[in-house]
């Protein structure tokens, strides 16, 4: 686990293309790529290219409002590109008790199968 939540994460290497990823969508501020351990036929992570203190959603402050909106809209673009607009889920795991493992804010976009509710 990433004990130092301010430390660089694997996502920095993905952003910098130091390690490969399967990119689904990219713009100036946002990167979306396939999760390496998919939990559904479609499982894409949407991240800000600049973490800017957003190790987790709970660290957001007013200066992050714009990027938070951009991330959520990018999730919709990803769902559209992946053909799952009729049914998809967007998840943010915040903190260890919610199973967050990478401390660089990310939205999970999941779909392509019947999703269960409530989640575990
Ligand atoms: P979390 O548990 O923090 O909400 O989600 C982190 C996600 O990042 C996990 O679903 C995990 O599979 C994914 N992940 C971790 N390392 C890598 C990697 O190197 N490449 C990709 N594409 N996904 C990763």
C-alpha cells in the first residue's frame, strides 16, 4: 500500500508514457486508460494529468472544481466511446477502507455486464 499519500504513483509513469497503457481517451487535462485488472468487460480509469494535491477525492478544495467536472464529463465520453451509455457505473474509492490503492485521484468507469447493487 502507498503509505505516503504524497509520493509519486504508478499513474505518473503512465501519464509520462514511461510504462505502457491502453489509452481510451486523452485531452489536455485528462487521461483515460484501461485498468490492468479489469472487473468488467469495460473497465477504464479516468485521471487528471496533474494530480495537484488530489491524492483522493477527500482532499479536494475549491480550486479543483473545474478538473472534477472535466473528469466526470470524460467518464461520459469514455462510456460513449465504449458503447455502454445504456448502463455503466462510475466509482471513486476513497481511502484504505474503501479499497483505494493508488493515491492519485481516479474514476473507475465500469460496464459491459449487469452490475450488482449494493457493491461489497
Ligand atoms: P483503486 O483500488 O485505487 O481504486 O484503483 C486502482 C486501480 O489501478 C486498480 O483497479 C488497479 O487494477 C489499477 N492499476 C494499478 N496499477 C496499474 C497499472 O500499472 N496499469 C493500469 N492500467 N492499471 C493499474
